[in-house]
C-alpha cells in the first residue's frame, strides 16, 4: 500500500482529526491524480489556513501532484493578512465575537435570523462573495468550499481569545465606538432632548452626549459599561500595533 504523509506545523495541529494531532501528521493513500491542495484538505486543513507547502523539502505550488511516498510539509498562512473591501462576515456561532468587533469599529456582518444554524452553507458563501467580505468561522468544511474567495478559521473557545486571534491575523485599523454592536449600523450624534423620553432619570442627569443607530434605533451613551469597553479597546490597540 503506497501512501503520502501530510505533516503540519504545530499551529495547524488542531485542524487535524483528533487521532492525528499528537503526531502532527496524517497518512493518506497515494492517488496519482491528487494535487498537494487536495491532499492537504483531505488531511483536514482548509487551504485558507495554508502558507508555504514543501514536498520532500522542496517548495511547491498547490497544483503539484506529489509522488507516492512523499511527505508534504504544511506551514500556516502568514500574518497579518489584508482585509477585503467589504470587511468581515461571521457565521452564526460567533455572535459574541461579532459584538466585540463592532465595538472596535470593524465592519462586521452577522445576523442570527438570516444565518440560522441550519442555513445553507452555500448562502453564507454567496453572501461573502457578494459583499466582498472575509468569512470567519470555526467550521472547517465551510472553509473548504471552492466558491469562497476569502475565509479564516477562528482559533479560541472564548470570545476574547477569538478576538485576539482575529486581531493578530488581520491587524485591521480600529475605529472604536463608531458602529452599533447590535446591528453593525453607524450611529449618529443626537441632542439629549431628542432621546430624553427613552432614558431613565439617572441617565438624563449624568449623561450629556448621545448617539442613535439609524438601523435599529438604539440609543448609546457613555454609561456603566464604559470601563469594560475602554479595557477592550486598549487591549485591541496593543494587539493591532504589535
């Protein structure tokens, strides 16, 4: 039985099947028609996560057909990567991450209604293409769809760890508090008198500057969560400036 071995960098080990992670490699049956790209994805690693690839120590393109018995060494995609013109699109499981990204002023599309857990993956990919966004997900299969022009597997189990990974990978320019964390709209300044009827008495006494999202109508001001948001912004700035 002739095989091909796909050996991955330590940073890509979590993408391998559980039984192969400790060794950091997966052994596959050789196929004379299979390209390096096909074999890497067969091992479980989406090409969105792949940088340099070497076959028996020689750098090659993804369309090369490796010989039987070869070892394919896979390195991670280099960082930072550019953000497409449309910004980001997150799948339904990353709602908490989406809110944090919006607080930092990142154009982040995410809708639990439009992108329900059983929504067709093809629709999500089509939205990424139409809106020129990079699709962020923890679904490896979704990233392997050929029609997807730009995608990224998000590392981390907590929203804070996921945000750290996204900021490290893309180093996007930040514009804190310029987007609505609920709907991704762009809030505009409003007079206190225009929103007074929607505020609690304590807020009317202590807050002086307000904005309203034209998309969902929510009103924003510097309130009880300000210190926590300030800490999020400061941490993000440190991460994106290296």
